[in-house]
């Protein structure tokens, strides 16, 4: 399993629009083969900061089944206009 962690800074004043866009586009992500779970969090002290957590079967499942497809294009078109800067995206794994 690989956990995708995306640190997203949204333009101030567009937080509610970002949340609505995320909710509308979430299915494109959730329905991707290899996607196990999706969770979006929002900063309490920094309400323009969001962290997306996606569990994938593998990094390859993320890259091949989502990033390289029309699903990603639709996803990014919906939420991307609200980004203040490109998100920082990394994959992490559990430590036993």
C-alpha cells in the first residue's frame, strides 16, 4: 500500500468553492482501480490549507490508473483553478 499525501494551498476566499469542486470531482478519484480510500482534511489554524490523503494499492496504481488518464484531467480541471500554488505530492508507506 502507498499513501499519497497532497499538501494543497487554496487561494484565500476560495475555500468553499474548492470544497464544492472537490465534492463534485471526488468520484473520479474514488472509482479509480487501485484506489482504496480518499480523505480530504482542512487546516484549523490555516483554513486555506488542505491535505488530501489517498490510499493506493501501489504507486504504480496511482500513476498509471489515475495520473495518466482522463479521470485525472477532469479532477484537476475541477479543483486546480482554486490552487494558490502547485500542490506538494508525495507517496509514503507505513513503518512497521
